[in-house]
């Protein structure tokens, strides 16, 4: 018997578009910030897109003067990485995900872009094509479809198997139980496709579930909390989703779903118990830490850097630089449970054949990263002297103390530097007279009071990193033969060289406060609001009290009122 699928597919796509469009309008700009647009790197590497809310040039966290008040939910879409992870965890690694609309990274993080950027018409079509393609691939594998469906449908399609599939698969895909109305709707869809072709009907039900806004968006709205008038607490399934996407970057596992069904995740103690379990699972936690720091430090921008062939004959140096930084971060954060401030002064690095020569270490022929220790009297220590962070934030043909300083000021100190006014002339790249160092050129540039107003917060920091060139190579002289002056200054505290700058930052309370703010944004999928200053302050205090360790900080974050409560506000 021939079954026409075109009307059902057309109706399904129309339903998806209307639902997606409606939900896409639920979120506005976080805390009044621009709601769209990716970071625009102005260099070979990248630079900060802005300090976000508060902080001024000094950065850090302002002292909270008001009690905490919750903010409206963000309702982010799944990021590209989350979409891939969810499909992998639903069906296994063999099912491929087609191309999706690229993520945007306002305020450093793609999860904030997923909360604020709209989906183009082409992006909507890509979601639809992905849903149908994935469902087709799953049902083409007889063993896999049997595992996913969980029952063998009779012909004609019986409600017993259909209802079981919708409820069980819907729970995992949507991260919550399917409602009675939704169950009725998907039963009708299966009937419209044709009960004489039960496996085809189930395939189209799966495609519908995978392009529902309940799959593509993290719909976490909260419910009334009787003990806190005006507040909403995230229900058990919403908290399971929030925990899992933060700590695993995928949908909840069986234990989280079970805890949600038992009502355990409404309490702070229940959240802490599940967070502790998840954080002890090193693999997913390492993936989460890597994702956080990769975006926080702009590491993917190294993919766009073209290194000299003599440094990078195999065109793998950028990838090695990224991997090294993440290896250092995960070693301190997870394997050592160490003080995260030591990121800025550690002499333990991870090198391979790409990196050993750059760091002046014994030749290494392996492509795999291995641990090495830098000399105590050498010019390097901490992540600021890694090839990755020295290569990012430069001009293609030279170092840029201004852009390096801007990155330190905005990204690591959470200061705010306003954009330059119009009509400011650029620094001259060529000299009419005797050659000038970049320090001399910047001093001349800052002789204009309009330029000095902003450059005073950036240049003194970046000039102290001039002992390394734009590819992370140590130098004591420029190509012109002029001696490098790597003297710098952080708000009145002098230093010499990138190594000493790292030592200063390791003791600067603004750095740890800034990391807390970045983590809060990453976990909330939005910028912080004024009413959340108390939570940020409490998290920063707890971070210090617990030795600046990452696991305790993550536990404090997920058990905080800022992570567990919300208010009405999604429109």
C-alpha cells in the first residue's frame, strides 16, 4: 500500500517553523546588552568583544549593597556542540550531524549567542533537514532502531508501542516528560502518515520530536515557589537539564532523570549531591572545562593564524598551542585540584614536536603532548607565556601591545575600555626617519590626549609583553637591532616581561573575580543583572575560601540562588 508522506512532512515543517519562531522571540538582549553578532577579532588572533556590564577600567566585582534578586530565564538554543553531543548520546557516535548554522559568540561565549541571536530562514531549514536525515539514518539501522524505539510495532501500528516510544524518547530528547496534549498530537501525526507503515510512522514522529522547539531550545521557565514570594524555582527536570548542560554539555543521564522524577533536585542538597557525582566523572568534566576556557581565552581563533613555514611545516602548530593550554588548565583544575591562580605562574607545560623548540626545550619528536618543566630562570611561566596567548591579539605583521593589553584588561580583569572615537589616526607602520620601536610609536600616539584617555589602560600592560614576538618567540632585540624594552605597568605596579606580568595577575583579586563572572555567564547563558551582584560576591568569596579550586566553585555555582531560581520574564 502506497503511503504519501509529502502532506505530513509539509504540515510537520509548518508546525516546527511556527513553534520555533514563537520561541525565538522569547528572549531579548541579556541585561540590556547587544543581542546579536559574533565577536569580531581585529587581529591575527582575537580580542575581547567588550567587558560587559560593570567593572570600569579597574574591573573586578563591585561590593553588593542589595540582597540577591533572580533574573528572567535565558531560554538558549542548543549550541552546535550541544546538538552534536545530544545526538551522540541519544543514538551513538555512528549517526552523523549535517552542517548547522554557526554559533555566534557575543561576550565570549556561544551559549550567550544561543540565547540572543535569532535563527535565519536557512538555519531553520538546516534544523529540519538535520531532523529528517538523522531519523532516516537511525531507522535504516535495524538494530539501532529497535534499541531506540524499545518495542516492535505491530501492523497496523498499535497505540501501545507508539505511546511507549513517544513517552520514552520524548523524555530524553526534550529533557522532560511529554504532556498529554503532546502525546495526542504525535499519535495523530503517526496516524496521518499511515498505520499500515508503522516503522515509517515512528521515523516521522522522531523527526518531529527532533525539530520541536522543546528539543532545539532549553525551555527552563521555573514554577511557583511557595517559600519565596515572587520567585520561581526551576523544577526537577529543568534543574537536571541545567546541571547536565553545564557540567556535561549534553542532556541528563539516567541518574539525573531519576533524581528529577523523585523531586530531589528542587532542594539545594539534592543539587549538590548530583553535582558532586557529575564532577567526579573526569571525562565529561574535562570537556566542560575545555569548552569554558577555550571560549574564555579565544583559543579557536588560532585556527586562523598562518605561522611562518619554518615554525609550522606541518601546519599543526595552532592546534598544538590550543591543546597545550587546555591540558594545563585541566591538569590544575581536575587532576591536581589545584589553585587556579597558578595558571599564571606554573612552570609545568605540555609540549610536543611543535612546541618544544619554541620553548627552548630538548627536541621532541612526538605529536602527543608530554609534560615538561620550564627553567626557573627562563623567560616563561604561566599561560601568558604560552605560544597560544602570545600569538593571539596581535597584528598580522607585528605585535600589538594595545590589543594584548586590551585582552588582559577586559578579559582577565573584567575592566571596560570604551571604543575609540572616530577620526583617530592609526599608528604609522613605516617610519619616515630613523626606525622607531613600537613603544616609541605608541608614546607618540598617546601624545594626543584623546588617544591617551583609553590607551593608558591598555598600552602599559601590553608593552610589558614585548619580550615575545607575534608568534610567541622570545626576543631581546627587534629585527632592526634595537633592544626590546619589556617594562610594563598594571595600574601603578611596574613589572618587566610577560613572566612577571603573570606573577602579578596570579595575586590580583580582580582576576579570580573575573573568572567567577565568566563562569556565571557561561552557566546562565546570559550576562549577569544588577540584582545578582550578591551571588557573584558570594561565589568569589567561596572561591577564595576553598583554595581557588574549580570543582568547589562549580558546586557553589550550581547550588547558588542565581542558578536555582528565576522570575517571570520570558515573553
